[in-house]
DNA sequence: TGGGATTATATGGGATAGCATGGATATTTA
DNA sequence: TAAATATCCATGCTATCCCATATAATCCCA
């Protein structure tokens, strides 16, 4: 599975074009769709992205819900309807749709942020502010130093 | 699993290049990614490093947290976004990114410090000062001489 | 066991290829 | 036909590769 690491800031030109970092592109190499899938994050002013295989995994988790349930409705309404396919041009660039640009408040620069199996696109200053806060949370709770306690099905709410 | 032992000091040239000690490289031999992964340490002005397999283990630990929780967000925002892949060149060297160089205050020399499953890169003088600190040594020895606590479901809060 | 030869490692510098970026031209869509 | 979209080309910059050399470690044989 593709692993997206590190953070890269690239320029967004007047047409909304921006280069996807080469490291991210090579992480997607081998997938059938030559590009990414992108959707607005519902927690942050950011764009959540991944390869088509990642999208298929999300689709499978949705299928775990009952077809007639409210959860199924809510997930499909947000997940699939707001997701766009953005194919690479010959130079590894994508064109950000205006809806995603306004959602992430992006102007002329975009931060590509690795998050493991997925990555996000942020307005750089917004991300730095968020990252500073997140680092404090992680270090205060010492989350990284050892594996967290294993979850069992019985304890989950 | 790779084991990193002993300490080696190597030169950092004007391009930020530095040789990874041969012993560390041979410890990583056999892994699919020909290089290391590196991230800034939370606690010290040092760089924490390991092989890709080590990174995948960290990634799995993250998965133990609820996908939609703030802890999961905080961890991925710090872990993956600050981690970089550094591949070896033909001579076993890596290029340290400027962000990591400034974090560890490295100028023209780098100390590679073995820490078992991972290793750290320090500015040599900083590391000697840290190593000579009696309280650090004492606390670390207490940790290493004691077997790691067994995790059971009962201990969890 | 000693000393010379050979290999591995670390380090420096220059050439090359890939990447990000801007602009121009073709193609589609309304 | 105009606007929006996609494809192609040019360029500066940076990272990567390749080769040369010095030093240290190892090996081999007398």
C-alpha cells in the first residue's frame, strides 16, 4: 500500500495547476488510474487525497453499514458526491477545482502533507498552525513512544 | 529486525551529504527501500531514524487509535508529515534536509548513535553533553534493566 | 607473526538528469 | 465563437549519479 510521507509546498498558478510532489507520484505508481482522488475534509479546511485504491478501501468500509441505514446515507452523500478524480498531466500536475480551492482557502501556494495511507492539501500557513497544536497534543500525551494498548472488540463503545 | 549499535561521527559536506555508517547500512540490508526514514525527535535536538520496516511498525501502532479520534489526527499530523525518506546514493550516503539540519543544529559533523531498533543523528557536542548527564543515564538504565511491562486488558483505564 | 597487498569505507568535486514552474498552442465544451 | 480545458514545450534550479582519492581495515602469504 502507498505510504505518503513528509510535507512539500508547491506553487499554484493562475489556472489552479499545481505539481504533485514526485515522491507522492511514485508512491502511486502502478495504480491503474494515473492521478488522485480528492475530497474536502469535514474536520479541517483541507483536502483529503489518495490513490484510487484508497478510494476503493473507503468504499468497502461503507459497505459494512446496512444499505438502508442512516449511516450509509450520510457516508455516501458526503464521501462519493464530493469526491473528484484529478488526473495528472504530462508533467505530474493536477488542476484543483474551485470548490476545493475555496474550501481549503488556498491562494497561490499549497502544502502537500503526508498522512500515511493518504495525504492532505492545505493552505501552508493554516497547516503550520494546525501542526503546532497537534505536535503539542502528541508530545504531551507521549503517544509516539510505544504502541498504544491493543483494542479489543469488547471495550469499544 | 535491524539492530543499530555503537556510535560513529561522520562529516557533513557542503551539500548536506553524510555517509551512513557501514554497520548501520548492513543492518538495513534486505529491506525493500534502499535508504532510511528520518523524523525530528520530540524531546531532543536529534533526528530519529530507522528502516522502512520500522516505519511500518509505527504506522501499525497508529492504527490502534480510532480513525476519527483527535489522537489519531495528532499522531499522523506529526509522525507522517515530518518523516522523510532518505535514499542512499551509490556510496551509502544520504542528504539531510535543511529542516532536520536546523532541528538538530548540525553544522559539519554528525554523530550516528545506535539505539537498538532505531538510531539517532546528533550534533556531536550536543550528544556528548547529553550522554554525560547523570540523570539521563540513570533513568535510561532503569528502563533497560527492567523487562517491558506486559500489556493486558485489565490494566487499561 | 609480521609486513605488504588488497579491499572496503569515507569524502570531495563535477557532470547529468529530473523536477517544479511558466508560458504557448491545441482541443474540447458551452 | 468564446471560454474553459488539456497538451506541449522551454527554462532555471536542485538533487542525483558517477568518478577520483585518501584513509582505514582486512586479508594473505612468507
